[in-house]
C-alpha cells in the first residue's frame, strides 16, 4: 500500500493543474483496476480542510460533502475513518471549526475525556475544556 499527500487530493478535487490532475486520475484509476488501496493519513484530512477553507474559500457545506464523498471511495484506506465520520456528523449540527472537531473526535477515540484549550469558542464543545490563563 502507498500513501497520498494532501496535494494529490487537492489536484483531484480542484484540477487547477491539468497535468497533475490527469496524473492523479491515472493513479486513482490504476488503484481501482488493481483493487488497491491508497492510504490517507488523518493529517492529510486536516490539511485538506485548511486548504479548502483558506486557499479555495469553500463553504463549510462544500467541505463536508467533499469529505463525505471521499470517505465513500473504495480506493482509499483512511487512518481513523470512524474519527473522520464522527467529525463530519458533528459538524453538520454545530458551527465549531472543522479542524477542532477532528482533533476532539480523534482524542475521544483514544479515551481522552476532554481536550484542554485556551479558545473560549471551542471550549463550548463537550469534548473541550477551557483553561483559564
């Protein structure tokens, strides 16, 4: 199994570099034909969220739909798929930052009671605990 970096997924979804996007399509098609899986680290998902929000100015609903679609593609094996799915589900009913939700659900999977934070806004989420300075 081989892994993929964030820029591979960005080219796949954005297609802003035609040559790279075509190469990604070939890689994905080959994986599909060979019934191979491509490994997607959870850090790639965090970076992808950041790129979609910061660089391409995607709306939250677009990001959530894209992530949801991505998790359904059989050529990908995700690090902590259940965490990504929990983040997507939680994000549909809350306004918390997507990266923060991914952090919280990742910690929860490993039995962490709460994530300490100085961020007053995110501290309102049940998986975070505000720290007073």
